[in-house]
């Protein structure tokens, strides 16, 4: 579920930060750039694990900032196919169930991947629920319930060209840079 990924990044440090210890400043800047961001094919950045090397400190002409080449490792949330994960139900809909891990919400179990013993119930005045039917009794998959699921796929959809332009419309879903199915 979590992996270390080594990255090399060219980092520009403004002059007002150079009076503090270099490692602390660089770690803070890396945190602000990478923390809680999805990197294509690597996953969601959870933490800067360590800094492997810092090279440079060059000041380019007409720029008062110093530029460093930094090699570092990130702790990434990157589930693998067939991994079994424990998550909470965030929402039940006719097209499936959305799950959350608390720090990551883009987990979706579509109808065609659900157990054959499940069915959808929508009673007036009650929330719509998926029900898992066992031999002895029914188990409703209500919000906040924990369930185990098996990862079928992890995808990194391309950023839509008009993303951010139609935020006023209510029917526009927010963009998810990483989706676990």
C-alpha cells in the first residue's frame, strides 16, 4: 500500500530562506510542493522520507535565488492490484459504493465488481444502501461501516482540458488524479 519512490527535482530557494539551515529549508519546500499531491504512475505523496543529496546552490544571472538539484525519497500511497484493503463506506449509490481511507477518498466499487450476493435497496425516507445477503442474515453497507475490498485497478486519468472552468455547475464532478477500483 505504501512505497518509497526516489525523485530528483530542481529546487529554487528564495533569498529570504537562506538564513536557516539548508536541510530544513529544502525539506519544508519539498513538503509544500509534493505533500498530498498525486504523481502520475507513482501515487499519492504522504511524506518526504529523507533527502539523499543536495547539489548546486547556483545563482543564475538576474535572479537572487539559489537553485539546487535535490535527490530525495517520498513515501507514496500506491496500492497494488489484488491487494486487500480495509476502508470505510463513504457513500452508496446505484452505480456502486464509494470508500474512504480517511486520507484518500477516490475508491469506487462499481456494480459489476460487487459480490453476486449484494443488492441495492432504496426505500423512501431512508438512505439508499447496498445489502450483502449471507445465508443467515443481511448486512447493510452503511456509511462509516468498515469493509475489506480487493484492488482491481489503479488508474491515473488525464487532466480534463476544461477542468476548473465549469466549477459553478453543480453536476460537474471534481477531478480525481488517481482512482482505485
